[in-house]
C-alpha cells in the first residue's frame, strides 16, 4: 500500500556565502510514517536541508511543498507546526527556567487553551519519564536528561514530522538505547521521522530508508542494505559498512548462510543461525 506524500523538496539550492553552495539541487519526497536516516560527512548539507524542511531557512531557489501545496512566506508558521526539529545540542533549544515551563512553551505559543496546554505538557513529560523533573532547572540536568527534555518539547507540539539532528551524539550507551526506544514508539504511533547520524550500525538497524548527502547533493536514496552495499557511495561519502553486514557476508562466504535475508540486528543474526 502506497503512503501519502506529506513533504516535498524540489530542486533546493542554498548558499550561506558566495564561496560554496550548502545545497545544490536537492529533491526528495517524504511520505507519512517513514523512518529515514540521513548520512554524510560534516558539511555535506544535512542540517541545512533539515532547516529548510521546517522553514527556518528559505531556499535561494527551489521550493518546499507540504501536502502538495507550495510553502509561501505566509505559510511558514503552519509548516513549523507540522514539522519539528530536535537539535543536536539540547542547550541550543532549552530556554525556560523549569522543565515544566520549557515543555509548555511551545503549546503556549500555539495559542491553545490553558487546559490544552496543561494536558499536552503533562502528556509529554510522562512520555519522556520527566514528571518527577518538572520543577527542576533544565540547564542543570545531565546531557541525557536535557535530550529527553528537548524531545518532550517536540512531543508537546504534536507535529506530523519529527526531525532529529544527530540525536545519539554525546549520549552514553544507556541513554542511546532509551532514545532508540522512543524513536520506535513514535514511529509505531505513525509519526514520520528523519534523523541524521554518523552511526552506520544504528542507521542500518533502525532506518527503512537511507539518504546520503555529499557536497550539498543527494548521492544515494534507498533501502539501507542496497546503499551500504554500494562501495562507490560508501567511498564518496566517507562512510563505512555496518559491522553486522560485514559479519554476515564473512559467515556466508564460509558456507554459513544463516538464511537468505540479511539480518538488521544481532537478534536476527542469532536467530538465523539457531
């Protein structure tokens, strides 16, 4: 069954200065409920592309369409309600003096009723297991706790599309695992998720679609397995193959097939050889 296209980028071009284009003709369709990992080296254009998807930046040429309608300057606020970004550095996003005020800030700006603001805030705090933190100052929380607060900010806004810019950066393994659980839960609820990451093992395990940027252009867009098996793309984008992919192919080369389907997780690999 085909999915509804909710966001479209059409030939986006953008330059921060005259020396180099950050985006150079980027086109991409994003469908409802997709789990998309965006990869590429630093400066490849990933973050700039994200900032166009929710209207923080406007293209020098090209356009963004939301549900088939071009996003004009007057429609940017509606786009930002539909598309939320969780930034890599939580301190860049947190502004309030308590966790509760921080999470309530977005819904208040939507001019919702007081009851709706309270309901959304309490729901988001509970979702991210932050109810016991609501009266604490967010700037004094740990890095993992701040990340949870920034995600609660987004949840309270109830967007259709959620963008995570390097969500696992600087997280310890426990908080990274907890984040992945949240991503899976949001996806199960029908949210469309895009995230950038340098973690090829995570991207291979989690994403159903992999988009690779290089020098402001998309050089690959498809199933993660197909993309990671393309040595040309891996070399151009300075990526490496996922460890699980190399292990499976090494075992298969020695006659240990483990089934015809490439495993995406350690559990799937183990079950294939059980």
